[in-house]
C-alpha cells in the first residue's frame, strides 16, 4: 500500500465549525493510523468571502484540538497559475472548450431547460467553432463531459454509488477572468499534493462525480473517496447554531477540554464496539473507514458534558490550574498569591469530581481565594439566619482552639462541639459550610476547612457573625 496522504481543506469564510472539526479529526486519525501524512490546505479561491480572520480562527481551532498537520498549510489561491495551466492543457487536448456565452445567454438557456424539464448542461458552445465568437470576446473554459454511460464510485463509507453521465453539466473550470473554479482547484491540488484518501462530508458526494471527470481527462489516479454523513441536532434536523453548530473556539470558551472534544467527535459517527471513552492513542490504533456509519450522527450536549467531566477528573491538578488561573485572576482583578495557588492545587482533585465544564471548576476553585467577606448566594444565605449566628460564633471559638489543623482533628472538634451543644451534626456542619463556601460547590467540608487554613476559616465564620 502506498503511503497514505490525507488532507483537511476548509474554506476560510467563517469559523472552524463542529462538522469541519470532525472531518479534520478523521483525516488526522486515518493518516496517523497508517503512518502517513496529514496535510492542511486553505481553500481560499473565493476571494470575496475569504478573510484572514477566518484563516486565523481555523488554524487556532486546529491547534486547540491538537490536530497537528504535516508541513506548512497550503493556500489554494497561491496555486492559481498551476490550476490555469491544467485547464489550458485540457483545452489543448480537446478535453475542454471555450465558452463565449454571456451571463444573460446562460440564464436564458437555464430557464428554457427548466421549462422543458431538462437538465441544464451549459453546453452552448460545446460544438461551436470558436471563430464564431467576436474577436477578443471573453470566454470561460468548460470541461467536455461524456454524454453516454455512467460512472460508479466505490465510496469507502457510502459503498457503490452510480451517476449517469448525462446528468452532469459541462462545468466551468476556468472563469472568463482566468481564475480557476473550486472544482478544478481541488482536483489539481489533491493530485499535486499526493492525496490518496479524500475524507469529507457527504454533501460533497455529487462533486466527486464531476471531479472524477477531471482525473479521467488528465489520466491521473483517482483517490479513495470516503463521504461522511453530516451531523444533525438531537431532533434529527440539520445541525444549526441552536444545536451546537458553533465555532471550535466557542467550545473552548464553554470549558471543554480538547481531548474530550476529540473523543466526542470521534464517536459522532464512528464506533469501536461499545467503547465510549477512547483515548487518542487508542483512536489512532483503532481508527478505520469501515466503522464510519452511513446515517447522520446526532449532536448531544449531555453526552459531551459527560465525557468532558471524565477528562476533567483524569487531568492533573497542575494542568487544570494552568487553564483556570487566568480566569480567576481576571475575576479577582489581581494575581493569585502563593497561598491561594497552593490551596487551589490541593483542592482541585476533589473539585474536579463534580465539574462538567471548566468554568464550573473555576467557580468552585474561587472559594479558595482570599475574597473576604464572601458573597453568600441563595441557599447558603438561608442557612445563615439569625438563630444560627450564635452557633457559628461558638463554633469559631471552638475551632480557634484547635492546635493541630488537620482533617481528623477538625472533624473531632466539630463533632465534640455539636455533642456539647446538643445539636445534630448537620445543624453545625451546614451553616459552617454556608459561611466558608458562600454556597459554592466544594468537596468534603472538613477537607475544605483544612485546605483553607485555620485563620481563613475562622475569619470567614466571624465575618458572618458580624454581618
């Protein structure tokens, strides 16, 4: 088997959306599985809609997903001379022809074909002599499609798909201003870049039959096609922004980890038995085209949240701290001090058990920062009504007398206090938790108190008493 070469070829007319990210992932995994190359080509031939900002967003999204491409990304527009060269070669070989039809003439012919129930083939000049055109008249170059027979493509996902040649129009490959069309540029670039497998959305399946004819005209080897079903929303309809068709950067901002996104996108149309949690290493080892489903996958935020929670729990505390640190410092409008950093690092494993997204984790971690007096939220405020305050004051005095600030000693002191005051343990623990956390999610209360430290704990309790 020759070296496998795949490519991801986004159009820079907007962000890297979730469907594009999955396509990039599948190409990357297939290349890595076979020890081949994964290339990145920016299909920027549409100069009116392509923007530098969109290119930057695509590259940033790829880097966040950690889908490293081989070599330097290729700008399709920079290869326009090569595309033009191929079009003129096809013209010289009689595989293409000059079309002098005006926009108005083409519109009229299209309307007439529609009225007669015929396919519009764009072949107004297919059999005409170019000498019939006015001298110096502008022209486009159209491919001369075969009119008889049919073409069957053995798609690695869709299976055998057949289209009759009579259904295909003589598409333009070179515009009248000399610029190449998308259909031509894609084929030339895939051929020149040595692409062996074209893995892309099944909205491009019809394009494959048009592009096939360029390969045939140039006597080039056809790549293996694999057209992936599109992603739908939970309701089975085409994915839209309300479902989650957002840019990859939006998922980063929402607090998803890149490895969780890779795992989720992998399973969004591909399977390996009943495995749901699949590491990147295993994904590279197992990935194939045969296990891509033919039906549309459905995007589900609940499943993504569940996977993200798993990967948050698996992540090292230092890594999580590095991710949430800047957000915490922005909220505080200052840098974290060494004490706060040490507290958060100790607390993160327990906090991660409850978090599904990184902002939740950051919110929980913020209770270990020095932000006295704490803001007390809804349910916590209800735990701190007037008759509880004397209990808190006594509890603060009791905890101040603790000489060894460790979880077992702290717990023993609280239990002893509750017993002495003839109170159920919950009647002591709940207001303490409310006072020291402000209602934020935390792990075990006694461990939280140990991490906060004696001075901070007592200070927060007395803040509530004095409030």
